[in-house]
């Protein structure tokens, strides 16, 4: 190497592809971890399913429901489930809670189609279910693909019926039809966002009539009869249901070189899974390690299972009570001394749509975990801007642990923007930075990530909580 080359190497922040840095053994480790992640994606297509899976794994790993513990000691592992849709976990540290927590927070809800309260109707030979979309979707992406129905129906007696139909090989699937191109001249002239209307996202669910012809809606009647036989419900019971339509296809390894994962719901289950795997590896940390898997991020984090609710504060207060360290203002002090990674996905640069990204400040698939100092839109509006001091602290953790990372913005200035749960925790006084896996086709039914980045995310969350 010449002197100039040496100087260049020393001074430049060189961007290198992660795959150039791993040996065969590490590649195998990454492949194994990704296979386990793909299994998780196929089992957890909704927030409720993610909570059920998480609870199972936590209990296998000696985590105990915090309500069953009277006293908490360093090394104790606890969790709290908020209404079956969000989970908070903690491994109690050696130092008092007031010295602060190390929090990793992801969300387990994803964009999808929900059923309306009165969904079932019949029209000209078909039965349909009406939907209302959840989160930021491109509506045209949800037609002409196989969809499955997941969720619960609750009767007035409190009896809860779990529904999961369209995933098994011999299950039927459902779909939303689209217009044939031959007759779509008018539709094709519309703006992309107007091509499919929200009120036209109606799920096709049947076509056989039941009984004698004088009955008015015989196909609808047949569907209700079938639902009654299978679930013991009547039409009214659909009012008290939460049924979500998600893509019926499976998450898979992507590419001849098997370097990527394609699957539904990777925003943000890729960060949820890696954060969960991270906390499972924490034994007796110096400071208490906390992992949050939140609901309702995709629709603004509101409601009692969203991050804006005070249920998380109550969980931390419970930790204070049970470590015998609660006193006036203790909770506020805990938050002011805490730090957090808001582990949510980042927009990866897509070469086909490169014009929306600024190449020096974009995340690239395969280049490691992506960090956003701030998000927001139109002059950083509405974002939590991490301080230089905190960014330096995080860089130090990443560099000490040999983790590949990249700092980016969500697209070009004034091109759009986005939000996460970061600001909600930052408003409590916590140091927060967005930190997650870059994704292509975000919010689509089939999102793409790099296996290299998934593994770096796991290493990041683990190192941060340690
Ligand atoms: Mn997200
Ligand atoms: Mn999202």
C-alpha cells in the first residue's frame, strides 16, 4: 500500500458490502439464524400470533409473568402481556433501576386489511367480506393475491374463537379480484393511488347458494351456515371480532445465492424477532435490559396496546415496586437515565427507484444495521433527533462489538418521510435512536431484507442490552 492509499484508508468512512467481511463459518451461522426467522414469519402473521409465539419462547427460557413474582433480584427474567397484543420483557440488572434501563423496542403489527364490523354480503352470485385497510398500503398490491384470515371472534359469553384459515396446504384461500386489462382502459388512465378504491377491497369468499329459491340471499346464508358449523357463530358475532387478512403465501429465501428473505410483515417483525433473540441471550446485565414488542405502530401508536398508552410505564413501575426501589419521582428518574434503540425497519435503497434516495445518506441491503438519527418529514418535523453525544455512545457500542452499521435518512429531503415509536419514548426523557434492518418493498405483501443485516440486527440488540 502506498502512503496515499494508507491515508485514504485511515481517513475515509469506507462503505463495504457485509458479505465481503464474513467467512464460510459465519455465512452458515447467518443462514441458520435466517431459517429460524423465516419459520417465525410463517407462524406470526399478526400481533396476536407474535405475542403467543413470544410467550412460548419466553417461558422455555425461564421468563416468568411479572404478576407471579413478589420480589425481583438481579438476573430475574420477567414479562408482561398487554391484552394479547403487546409484550414487555425485562432482565433485572445488578445496578438499581434508577441508573437507567437499556431498552430495545420494536412493533409487531403490520399493514393489512381488517374486516369491517358488518362484513358479509352477497352480490350477483358471490359472497364477499368488506374490509377496511390498516396502515399505509398501496391498495393495488392487495388484489389478485392469495389471502388468509387470522384473528379472533368473541361471543357475548366471553368465549373466544381463534381463526386461522388459508395457511395449511389443504385450507381454502381468499382473494380480492381485479379488472381484466381488456376492460380496464378507464382504470389504467387513473392515478396509481386511485386505481383501486378502499371500498372495492372486498374479499371473495363463496358462490354456492343454499336452500330453496324463494330465500333472498342464499349464498350468504350458505356461508353463515358453514361458519356456524365450524365456529358455532351467527352473523352478529362478527361484530365482536378482530379478523385480519394477510397474504397467504409463505416467507422464503430469496435469490440464487440465498442472500435475502422475502416475506410479509418484516416491518417490523424482523426487528421484533432479532430483539427477542437478543434478550434471550442476556444473563445478568449491569443495567436492567428491557425489550418492548408494541402494537398499533402502523396506525399512529394510539390506544391501550399502542406505545402512547401508559401500560409500559406501569410495567416499569411494577419493576420498581418489586425491586423495592420505588419512591416519589422514581419512574421519571428511571426514564431520564435510560437509553433506547427504537428498532424499526429502514428504507433500503432500491436501484430501480434510486431517484427517491440520496445515495450518500441511504441504507443499502447487505451493509449492516441502519440507523436514523432522526426521521420526520419537511424539515425533520415531528421527529425525535438523537443527540451527537448519544450517537457517539451508540457508535462506540457498535464499533467495540465489530458490528457493521450505516447511518441514513429515509429518502431525499422533502421526498416524504416516516415515523416510529422513537419520539414517544424520547418524550419521557429517554435517549432514543432509530435502528433497524433496511427493507425493499416496505409495506407491500412481500417485503425483502438481507440475511446479513438480520444477523447484524440481532448482534446489535444483544450488545446494546448487555
Ligand atoms: Mn415499522
Ligand atoms: Mn411501517
